C-alpha cells in the first residue's frame, strides 16, 4: 500500500496566496489528499489551483482526493457545479464557520403577493 500524503490548507485559498500555494500543491511527493476544512475563503484563483492539482495528478497516473470541504469551498463548488470535475462527493467539515450567520435558505426569483 502506498503512503498517504495529506496536504491541509488553512486560511484563504485566493489570488493573494496563489504564488505561495502553487508549488506546495505541485510538490513532489505530491499529496494524495487535500484537506479543505480550514479554508476560510476561496476565489477563482483557488479553484484553478485545485483544478491544476487534479489535472496534474491524473497526468501522473495517481489519485487526488479533496476532503473535508469547508462551507466557503462548498458554496463556490456548488455555484460553479464542480463536484463532477473532481469526481467525488462534497464532504462538509464539522468545523463551525466563523463570522457568518446561518439561516434558512431563501428561494430566489419568487415573488410573494
């Protein structure tokens, strides 16, 4: 059995950290899992880094799983319909979100009279 290498990302996964995180995501030995429960914010640059890591893993003939998705990651993945790209279920972290209140979902586009 191969050794499992887990990369945990904490804080922002945004354009402001892209240059810092890219070599970590593509380092050798490459991670088998990327743990996302500590991600507090993600933008399209962060999504692109995760997509690049997945594409590189496939090109190298190895698997790469994204696990313990934080709420901000889930929101962006759902908005962009990315579950299929990463070919895995989206798993929510049990960590509570900081600074944001949760409430009932609101249906958009409906008008009550």
